[in-house]
C-alpha cells in the first residue's frame, strides 16, 4: 500500500509527555510499577482517550487492557499492536510506553482519515511486563498465551505484602467502563514497537530495527560446597576451597563462551560466600548464571559445558557440585510475513533498517507462541534503559510509529 498518509508525530510526542508525568521522578524518569496507583492512572488516561475517539475498551482477568477499533469484518480476530505501561522503580519514560502510545497513535490516525481495515485492530497494554513489583515479569502476555492464570501466582505478594490477586482486582475495579473478556481470545497477529535497550542502532546510525526473534534464556543456580577451615593454619594440600573451584571455572567460561560465539550471552549476576568471614576458608559458594542464545541447541551445548567445567573443577579441588535450572524460556522466531511487511514499510518511508535479535524479554516472546508476531526497535541514547536517564530522540519515536502505522496498513 502506498500514499502520503502518515501519523501525527506532534500528537505522539505530546502523549509521551502526558504519560511521563504519571509517576514522574525527580531525575526525569518514571516510577509506575505494575498494578500500582500510578499504573491505574495511566491505564485510566488511555481508556479515557480511547472512549473519546469512539473506541471500545476491554480488560481480561489479569487486567490486560485492550482498545478496539472495528474493521470491515468484525467477525475476524483482531490484529494487536501495543506494549506495556508499567515501569521499573527508577525506570525511563519510553520503555513500554512508547510502544503502547505509538500503537494508540496508529488507531487515532486510522480514525482521523476514516481508513477502513479489513479486520479489527486493537491496542493492548499488557500487565506487569517488568516484574519489578510482582514476579515473574511478562505476566499478562504469559497468561494470555496460556489462556489461564497459573496456580503458582495465587500467593504472590509484593515487598509490602500486597497480594497480586488483590492488586489485579483493584485495577479492574478502577476501570468500570471497560468491558470484560476472557483470557486468550483469538488474535490475528501481534506487532510491538519498543526501544532497543542496547547501543547497536544508535552506534550504527540506523533508525529502525526489524526484530526477527528473541533469544532463549536459562537461569542456573550453582552451589559448590567444600570445607570451611582456618585461613592461617590450613596448608594448600588440605584445602577444599570452593572459591578456587568457582574462580577457575568462571575464568574458563568467560574466556570461551562469548569470545567464541558473538550471539551468546553469559552473565553471573549473584554470588555469595558462606560463612563470609575474612579469616576462614569458605565452606560453600553459591552463584547464579543468566545464559542466553537464539539457538536452542547452542543453549543446550553451553549449559552442558558450564556444568562439565564446574564438575571438573570441583573434582580437582575436593568439592561437591549442585546445579538447578530455575528459569527456561525457549527462543522465539518471529513471523516472516509481518517481518517482510515491516521491511516494506521502512523502505516506503525511506528509513534505513537492519535485522536484529532481541536479547531482552518482551511480551512478544509469549504472544509468538499463539499468533504471528514481530517487533520493531528504535534507538535509545547510549543503549540505556531501566534507568531514569533513558532517552529516545523525538525523530526516532516518530520514525518507529510511522513504520508501525505503515506495517498495519500493509497487513490489513
């Protein structure tokens, strides 16, 4: 589809400012954690804007928020566009919000020009993408993809003791104008605009990333147990030091995994030594590993390498090894049709683009399990995100929204 029809970039930038004021922090970011008062205020504002434009508003049992613009064939499943409105405690004003508000701008621009789409288009604001208040994250899209709420979520509380179920109930009640719908209703597809959260696009001077998939992720807990002993009296031959086993292994892993595979990500995020005394050889050392790769076979191979090297070091140093996989999400490969249409949209707009794999979790990861899905990235300054200094140049916000709009027009 060709033509000079475009979004209202000034309106999008104004919307971003309006929503950034909800939960604004002194350092210029936002604190709008999932299902909080501030999150409800943002959801209410979006619903108010939607009703004013004649759109219909829905919520489901986990408080995912949907805004519907009807199409010529309303019996067809809707095509979803959007992201999330919740933030980290000291988050930025663009993470999630840009994708949600750009999607709403698409609906408004379609309405402004009385463009009739074949099927309905819906904006979605997924619940609790960040996972900063209630764990796990991407909760709304996960429940949507499963079609039910996990039993394990029944007893989840935040740090202040607020139950997840109560926070969801309060959030649903705060938007009485929204119609209720079941979880996991059929959709035709999903397209999400998001900031890159890495420096690649900015570094290369490219305004648009066409995302072809999301890395798989595994979290491992490793515990190496040796024998606590006196630091001053125990000779080397009698030591069973878990720190030696762990540091030897980590040195080998850091030297091999990422240097030998540019697509791999290997991170040790936590480490604790017991008993943690300055003059005692530790009895045990525990650590966590975040492992990511877009190829599930490489994930398997790297995980096996990690366990093999830890076991070898433990055997050498008289220690025992315990490992536990605490999180496992398979890689996602996005839909070729939506990817192709996003490429076509960028070309029509004269915007350079590159293909990318997302290293971060996004709601698109789970929605890709149930419907054709893709993502569009735009640059953020220095790749900085989950930070109050997060910033996207106005022209990049507008460019991303334009590609989103053109892609929707091309698909529908």
